[in-house]
C-alpha cells in the first residue's frame, strides 16, 4: 500500500488543501483523470442506446464480449491499419486497459516468469505483474525516453515471457518511432527462438489518439506476430469512470483463438468477465470519435514552454496529457515539498521508476494551468 498509493495520497492531500484554502488556490496536477467532455458522437450514441435499447441489452454477454461488437472493433482496427487482418475472434472486450493487462498477464504467465517494463513506466505495471506470479524486470529508456533495444536485449533471459510497451507514454508523452519498434520485434522473434517459447509483446496504448505529432502512430502489436494490443476508451473518449476497452491479438500469431479463449477464461477467474454491456454497445457506435484535442494541445505546449523558460529540463511530449520534467536539484524531497507548500501538487518520479523527475498531469482547466505556471519556481541547481 505504501509503495502503490503515492498518486492517490497526493490527490487526497490536494483535496484537503482545496477544502481548507479554496479550489482556486490549489493547482492539482496529480491524476490522469480527464476533464474534457466526451465527444458529441458518444453522447448521441449513449442517448440512442438508452432510448432504443437493442434486445437483451442488460443481460450477461459472452465473456469475450458481444460478437457484433467484437466484429466492429476488429473492422475498425483493420480499416485504420492498426491491426490489419484482425477479425472478431482476435478481439476480447474488457473493462478498460487495466483489466486488459491483467487478463493478458494471467493468461500467459507461469509463476516466476519475467516481464520487462520500461522506465519510466505506468505505476501499476509492477503490481499487475506480481499479481500473476510474474517478476517485473525494469529496463531504463534512453535519455530521450525512447526504448533502448540493446538494454532490452541484455535484460532478456530464459524466463522472459512478456515485454510491455506503452506509447504514447505515460508519463513521458513520447511516441515511439516505427524503426525502434521494428528492431524490438526482430529481437523478440530471435529471442523467442532461443528460448523455445514465445515472448509476447503487450502494447498498452490508451493514449494513441491523444497525439500532437504529425508522425503516424504505429502499434507494436502490428509489427510483431505475438503482439497483443490493450486499448481503453478512458482517454480518447474521456469516460474513465465507465470502464471499457479491449484486447486485440495479432492475427498472424497462430493459435490466436486458443489465446483469446485463455484470456476469456482469465477474465472469468479474475472476476471481471463480460465488459459492461451498455458501454460495449455505445462505444461500438462511435469508435472513431475522439475528445477535442485543441485545448489540450494549447495547454500542454504552454506549460512546456513555461517550464523551458524557467530553466527546467523537459522532453517535449508527442501526445498524452503529461509532462515529465527533471527535478532541478539533488534534493528531490525538498523540491516536491516546496511545490506542495506553493499549493502545486505533482507526482514524484519515483512512482514511475525515475526518482529525479516529476509528473504534471494536465487534466485541469486553463486557469489551473495559469496557476501552476505561476507557482513553479525557477529551476536553479
Ligand atoms: C499507460 C496506462 N495504461 C493503463 C491505464 C488504465 O486505463 P483504464 O482506465 O482503461 O484502466 C492508464 C491510466 O491512466 C495508463 O496511463
């Protein structure tokens, strides 16, 4: 509990500060809990489904989700080139991306198997891996936060079963280029042969629609036959409280139906089979919708510019709603404490496996961004 709850602890502290001093005096940049309204297409679809429900809407669905919903998701992935050739049998609808990762890991891990995660990482990964008897192996990225394939190669051993990739990345905001992902796919292919056992690549991509770069997004799940995509509508459709997402398996992998069947069984064992039926129906009607990106892009670039002006070392994000600057002093704790005293709440980088950084989440309104800029001290080492 101590190690896992840093973000929530900071958020709780922020709520206390707000109740004591007023909402407008506290800049709470802790949680990645979007404030944007869901896209109009989603609200319309929700209204249609509520007023004209399809037959049996509120009944249990198959563990993997409704066949027609899986078909629509597969078509979407195929038509957009995200996972060409995907069919309904390669898709499993889940209660969000966290459920998706747990279901996938439960299906493929044996106790003692190793799972490589890249730092900085989404703070829940180590817990997800440990939850299913796996051993998290943390590998650092390069200074620009892109994957270092050589370091990943050094970390792969006979017990490596999964590599988790998350891009655009929480917390760095970096999107990974296709050539690096291709190199990684080649490495996993080669090492799977050496191990005599598949190494799976889990591509956790809830931010793939939240991008500011012109570079196209490439799913590593497309580049590697044993790639499995975990997607969530929490961010692209701004509905994190509703719990809906999916897993999609590369159709070239062989035995994909067995893998999906194993994951469907895992969803049942873990206690979250059959993603919410209402939301399966709603999202299947607005798969292409995305929240309005202009305000987010404006705010994130403004805060990025302000950080640079104040002398912070910070990598420009390609997407997401996060910034991940370096702490501008050797005394990390005093720096974070100083921000708290300034009523600016951030998440210490330790939660992401990189203690000398901190994360700012832009799930706030424009005025809070102004407040944060005002409260950030100049960086002077
Ligand atoms: C990288 C990453 N993966 C997964 C999740 C969890 O998403 P969901 O709400 O779909 O469980 C998040 C949420 O912040 C995330 O940042």
